């Protein structure tokens, strides 16, 4: 079994770690950062992880419009 801390699995920890390194960031920026580090996840997977992390109060988000 992979690394796990609390309710977070290994992949979620990697996404959260990437966000901590570059925050504040958009989903695309987190996805690009992970890709550059060799972690191949689909954009929608990163979006799902970030949404779940926000629902669990591990992070806060805001919606930006008009970009």
C-alpha cells in the first residue's frame, strides 16, 4: 500500500505538496508543476483532488472569472 497520512493518499499528498510549493495557483498551474516533476496525472484528476481537499478543509479556493 502507498504512503498515507490521515485521510490522504499518496497522490493527494503529491498534489497538496505541489500546491504548497507554488501557491497561490490555478488547477492548471498545479497540473503543470506535477507534470514537470514527472507525475503524470490527468488535468481532471488534479481538479478532483483539489476539490476534495477543499471539501475536507485542507485548502481554500476561490473562483476567478473573466480570465
